[in-house]
C-alpha cells in the first residue's frame, strides 16, 4: 500500500472522529452517524490494503 493510500485512509478515519464528536456535542444524530460511517470506511479500506500487501509479500516470497 502506498503512503498516499495510508494517509488518505487515516484522514478519513480522523475526519469521521471529528464529525462524530461534533454531532455528539450538538445533538445531531445524522452527523454523528456519518462520522461513524466515515471511520468504518477508512478502517475497511485500510484492512483491504493490508490484505493486498500481505498477498503481494506472499507472492514475492513464492517467486523468489
């Protein structure tokens, strides 16, 4: 996974945390839910990229 992807995924998680906090503080349940969704999306994207990296390492190890 490239550094840009890692930064993008982490940024999405952090943005979600911010939205969730603001939604919680203001009583805006929609914003709070949107923040949770952003966090989940960032985590899922990160996990997929980690799996891709693991597959590439496995492939590289088998072909060496």
